[in-house]
């Protein structure tokens, strides 16, 4: 989850316009109740969300929202949210901005309440994002932002070499190995520190090779395959042979974005926010970069579907206000602000076809393709344990402690132990 700057100008008008459209819905499940709320989210790195909520607060003084910012690391945010939710009673948080892959876990634990689908315009969203908000056929959250990994590249360098951006792993490896050194650049990086980002990068490699990790909502382990060995092997070979810099083993999203923005990398896998930030005034690579969908072994690869969903605490004080706030934040007008002021990918499908937005954000058509072909991370009510296993095992493969083949066998054993608990 990544939050980016949003100026406050015009938000009061926006809030007043939206007040009517979010106040007429049916009451949320579990009773009614309007009043003040708390919204918990991962760290708002550059302050875009505060002004959006200020617009709501001006228009709804009796339903004021207090923003609670947790650490920007997904792992730390997850830990603080789950600690609060396990505490029983009401807890501190009424509305939770959760990673898309926590929906199953939080729903299975009874921490978030089912929501009535009729209250939200789900048919206007990009189709894949709605699935991230469901568990066992019921809606437990509402998509707020989506995301898909993109391959950012130094367009100026590739243009000078007369080569197009890579479409396959072989092309990526060749360019990272042969072109990057000529310009004193690292070849390719992703997010390879052992945290949630490594789970994402590993899953994308496995999916792109045609494999999977879990099936049947976490009850069946499917990772022991040639595709998984190929995908993890591709990343491990890059580190071993040096076209993935060893420094990438310490990168999360921000560190990898900064390395690319500082002109140290030819290729970077990251979320679209990195393209927007690296293109901004003051960046060493502004005007010199492009973005394409992730490559795979023989053509386009598969991104993991990222983003976040808005959920309501089962013990929320004012569930009707909570649902109204979610309707506000997912309305088309605010979703436009999420993109234009926050550089975050909206969930509203129509925005990806808006000519004015495409002129401002030229990667939107590429991102739309990436989202529509993306796959979710493994669904499991024990997802935190699944992710920890993937991080640990894949990191051992990347650092050479285990061969990719041995790592895949170990993954299968350890994930089977998690699934059978």
C-alpha cells in the first residue's frame, strides 16, 4: 500500500457534491448508527489521504473521521491491526484500509463484518478487484485502490541502443547483462528483502511461468512444479550472475524506487506510484523512463494483483457511518482524486479510458492490461503464515543457501504444514 500527496484545493466542493450521493444508501449490516469514526491505514507517506478525509469531515461534522496512521510497512501494519482486532471489545479502529490479501484472513477470524453488495457500485469496478474483497462468496470489504506490478525502464538508454523494452525473461536478462554495464547501471531489481514484497515478486515469477502456489482458498498446496522451479530459478540466477545487484536483496518498494530514481538501474519491477514519483520534477530520470507489463518466459508475464480494500470492524461503533465513508472514498469523483492527487490506481473502470487522464498518466492503458490479467496472491485464512514461509524460503534461494529445486520442495513441505493446521 502506498499513499501519495493530495493538495486540498477544491476538496470542499467535492465533498459537498458527494454528500448527497453517499447519504441515501441503505443501512449497513449489523444495525445502524451514525457518529464519529477512526480509519486505520498504512503510513500516508506523502499526505494525500488527510485532505480527502478533511473534505468528508467538513461535509459531515457529526461523523468526523480520525485518521490513524500505522507503519508504512505492510508487515508492521498487519501486526498492529491484528493485535488490536484480537483484543476483543471494540478496539481502536472502525474502518480498516487493508491489503487486498488480508480480506480472507480477517473475514475468517470474524474481525470484519459482511457488507451488502447492493450498497456499493461494484459493477463499475475493474472486475478482478472485486474478487479480492470476497470470502466464501460474501462481500467483506470494498475495493479502494488496485495495483499491478509494472516493468519500469530507462527509455533513453534503450532508445540509444535501438532496442525495444523487453517482452520476455530472456530479453530482460540479455539487456540487463549487456546494456546496463555500458551505462554503469545495475541491471534489474525488484523488492527482494524478506518481507511481503518478496512474496509478491516470487508469486509473480511463479505465475508468469504458468505455476501457482496454493489452490482451493489455501487448502491445497500446488507449488511443487516445474513452473515454480523456473520462476524462482530465474530470480536466483540473476543474483548469482550479477545482473540483479546484490543490493536488491535489501530493497523494499521505497529503496528500489529510490535506486531507479537516482539513475542506478536499467530495469525495475515496482508499482505504478514509482513511475509517477520517478517522473516528477527533481528526479534524475524525469522524462527518461517508460513502463510496460511484466515479461514472462515466452511473452507477457503475470502481475500479482495489489491494492487495498476498505473493511468495517465487526465491533465498529457506527457501522452506518462506516459504510457511508466507504461509499464516499470509492465514489467516482473521489477515485479520480485518488489518481490525480495520489497517483494511486483507482478501482473505477471508466477512469482508465478517460482521454484527459491518459494524457496525464500515459501508463494507464498498460496498467489496465496488467490489472485485468493479474492474479491474486494465494488466498488463505492463514495468509500471514503462508507469506512468512514464502519470504524465508525464496530469500534462501536468492542468497544461494538453497538451490531453486530444493527451495521449491521445502516450500511445498512447509506450506502443507500451514494448510493442514
